[in-house]
C-alpha cells in the first residue's frame, strides 16, 4: 500500500493540483475544490488499475456486465465480514416522515428540527419536487448505465469538463476507490456554483448525451430547481429551530456553494449479504436530498442499531451531513448510513448534495454553546474540513475513513478546552 500511497502522493496528487499533508493522517495541504475528493479518484484510478493488473488482482470495469448468470461475487467486491449487513433490508425503522405543506410553521420547524437532532435523517412529502420528472430523468440515466462498459470507462478515466461543470462516472470498483468500491456505479454531475445553473445543466446533459437528450436536460433542470427550493426551506427551518436567522446556513450555501447530482445504480446481486452498495459513511457536506426507488436498501444507524428507510413513492429523504453537525455545535446529527443490495432488482437512487462555500467559518454561534453543551469543535472552515477528510481518505484504508466524524478527532475540543 505504501507504493500506492507514494505513487498517489508524488505523481497523481500534483497532477490534480493538490498538495497533501507531509505525514500520513495529518490534516494540511490544499484541496483545489471541496468536491476534489470525489473527483480525484478518477484521476488515479488508471494507476491503481495498472498496479492491480501487475499484481494479478482481479479488476472489474462494470459490475452491471458481470451480473448476468453470476453465482458468486468477485473477491474484489467482498466486504469484510465485520462490515456486512446484520439486519434485513426490509427491517424498516420509525424514521420521521414530515409533510412540508403543513401550514403551522412552528409545528413544521419543530418536526424538522427534532428529526435532524434525534435521527439526522427524515423523509419529506408534499415537497414540490416533481417525482414524475425525477423518474423520467432516472429512465434516461438507466440508459446511460446500460451502455457498453468501454463507453462508461472512458468517462471514468477522463471526466468531462466545461468551465465549472463536470461529469464523471465511477464503477471500476478497485480496492482504493471510495464510492464505487462496492456494488454500485455512479454518474455524477457537478456544478461549482449556482450562477447560470440552467446553462450548466445543459452542458452536463450534452456531455453525457452528445446527441442531445431533451428529457434528461429539461427534467434535470426542473429537479435542480425543485431540490434547491426544498433545501433552502429545510435549512431555514433548521436555523429557526436553533433560534438563528433563517438564512444562517443557507446563505453560505447559495448562490456560491457547489452542488452535485449523483445518480447511483446498484445492480441486483447474487450474494447480497457479502457486499454492500455503499459502506457505512456520513456525508461530508452540509445536507443531502436523496431519492430512492422502490427496491429499498438505505439503512441509517441510530444508537448503534441499523434501521431501513422504507421507500415511499412520493417522498424524498433529507440527510444531515458533517458540516451541519459541526456548524450546529453537534445539535444536529450527521447520520451514519449504508446501502444494502438485493437479489431481485437493480436499484436507482439520486443524491443531490449541497456544499458550503469553501471559506465558510463553521464555528458554531455562541448562542448554541451552553454549560451543558460546551463548544464541541475547534474553529474550522469548510475548506479545513475538506482538506482533513480528503487526507484522511487518502491515507487510511477503508472503512474507518468514511466516517467524517471519526476523522474529525483533531478538531474535537478536549474537556479542559470546553468552556461555555
Ligand atoms: O443510494 C442511497 O440510498 C444512498 C447514497 C448515498 O449515501 C450517497 O450517495 O452518499
Ligand atoms: Fe451518503
């Protein structure tokens, strides 16, 4: 692994414009973009593939191609036994479901705030994001995933960029990759700010479907707008719940923060108990709006127990991310979640991911610090956090590094530093 780390550190990181920390595990250096840790693996995947091939290890380009008639799953996809699913996919938990059309704002605020505090996750209905539109874009995305492997891998090795729009695919499942290590493929559209977002959505659409795809373009545009409105509304409610100005969180997210749409495709799997669609992790961003289809598989952890999130046709899921956890002095809970796969059906999900502007100082306001709840974190900016988590993910093998809150240990204040 040292060999790989050095290759990464000396050759690939500079290519990507990154300066990494001098010592493994220490935060530092510079990350050119908050989403860099999501982008960079595609830069180095080529190298990893070469190394694995040289070692005679199995390298798979697209699990979707493998699933036909397969009885066992390749060794590259076996998850260590201690991380395998321990509960059934349909062990649904009592995850709050909140009706966003509730007229009484105080009631709505309390429901949303309590859910973010107690669970870090909740489902919303009557949210004004068009689910039919989302499903129709999802059908186009499936066409992408069912393209021949070579076609997808090209987008994996050479992410396509125009100005501050980028699209890339992950799916080769090499051991060092972050998201596609497991039984999943992803298609990502990244937008590095909100200015001219409609134009940017068109660019991403043209990159993925060079011949044009009106259903994908217009549908994505509509969902981007709908999810933004929903996100702002949820962030307002959360800020008000804490007694802060409504825009306290959202003003750092819009219009200059980045966002991305990640479509995840989890092919059906002959041995669902031996692998995972996504390993237990927290989202390193501020907040994620998630759609899952009827196959189900998302699980969230609360008090060390895994609960399934029951699919609801009209609902979207809101996940609280690490940055909201830090910014709220840990009043809101960054939820640990994972994805189980199943034998019968392919599963599609969409994660709409919202980042803070990089320079945002995530120091929690004094009003959230009390004697009972001392200041939990040392001052850090969104950029500091991303740098840290980026280095952490680079230096440690999975799975430890995927839990952003564990990676935060250097930023947690020791008891003697915790003053109200
Ligand atoms: O597919 C899902 O339900 C969850 C995906 C996820 O956790 C992510 O993209 O960060
Ligand atoms: Fe996630």
